[in-house]
C-alpha cells in the first residue's frame, strides 16, 4: 500500500472507531501510519535484553510526564514531521544539516561500518539548538543515540589559548553540559566525561585541529594541519587540485601587504566556502572508499565507533 493510501486508511479508521465507539488495535512497521496517529495513542514494542523479552513503551504515559503545554506541543508536532520513524530504529544518529547527513551516509557504506549499515539507523536533523529537546523521549525509549554537533566557539579566535578560553555558543551542547556542570568554555568541554550510557554527543576537539565546524575538521584531517596554521594561496590551489576538493579560496586582499593577504588558514577557506557546502561535500563523497576514509574527522570516527559497540 503506497504512503498516501496508508494515511487515508488510518484517518478513516480513526474516524470510524471514534464515531462507532469501537476500541481497535493496529500493529504496524509503517512510518506513514505513525505520522498520522496521535502520539498519545501509540504503544511501542521493542526487544529487551534477550529476544524472548519485549518491552512495551506507552507514549501516553510519556506525554503525561512532560512539564508544560509547550513541550507537549513540540512532541505532538515533531512526531508528525521529523522523528516518527525513530521509534522503529535500532539506533539513532542526530546531525545538524544536510551536508552532515550526506557525509555520514557515505561513511556508513565503508567496509569498516558495514555492521551499522545493516541496522535500522534513524537520522534526525536537529540543527545546533534542538538536540536536547529530544532527550526526554530518548531516555524514555532507551534507544542508543549518537549526536554529532559543531562546537561553535567564536570564529574570531585564532590562537590556541584564546580558543581554549572561549565560551561555547552551541545551545544544545550548553544545555546537555549544564545538567551537571556550569559555565561552559572550550577547555571544559574538551575534558568533559559523559556518563549517559545511551546518549553521547561528539564534537570537534583538539584532535580535530581545534576546528569549530565539520568543514574545518575535514580540512584539518586531510591536510594534517590545525586551525592556527596558515598556508600560502598557492598551497591551497595545489591541495585543491591534488585532493580533488571543491572549496573556494578568498580573493586577494589588495588593502593589505602581500605577506598577510597571501597566507590563509583552513578557517578562511571554510568561510569562503560557506555558500557552497554542498559542492564541497559532493567532491568528497564521490571519491573512492580509501580516499573518503582519509577525510573522516576524529570526532566522527570516535562517535561511530561508540555506536557500533
């Protein structure tokens, strides 16, 4: 039955059951049917510790635990448009934007991650400020969840000391961290030991060359540099051709002397490429497996390794 027909059928049955005052039970693996069902009427059956033990999660009970109408509205709305399929998932990956998902799906096709690729992975887009909104439901269902997010400190900081002492602007990270800590700076986040067995957040660290975004971390990894390193304009042109990457090189700044304007960091390159992230990512994912593996930042590799455990 095609998706439109599934939605029409369930709406008809709901209307019929209500009018005839009939109690009905519908079992399904269909995401489309779940989308048009009220969250309070959904019961989720998941395999327990062994295949002989199933757990039943009553989402009506979950809704009743929410503290206010705004959260109830959030889950009721998002259930229909963004994450209804996560209740069927073996595991969940949350990500910020479209290019991140493209990169992750390409990585999961590598031989190293074949185990993950054979599982039902639900991808949920959360931007940089909404990952924490899902936490109550994730805790309720107990689904292993990997969250990838950008560390997002102020991009004006270009020395290691200033980076370590800068404050985090990523709202999702701040709210997860502040559950047990306090004010959040980069140096604190680098040392953070997460203790939730089912939910882990992975973000750029010093192992990723102190980058603050996925694009910076990729450049740092494939070129073996860090965020404070500057290279000549010629270097970036050579690497662009050698690595087969589609990134932009800032125009020569004639207001400064040649020595300054001809030296660029990976942040300068990432900033110049900000309007062409999709082209940049396509230039990576269309390469062969061996080359793609060399672009994977440390934080993404560690996150996927954790999810496979």
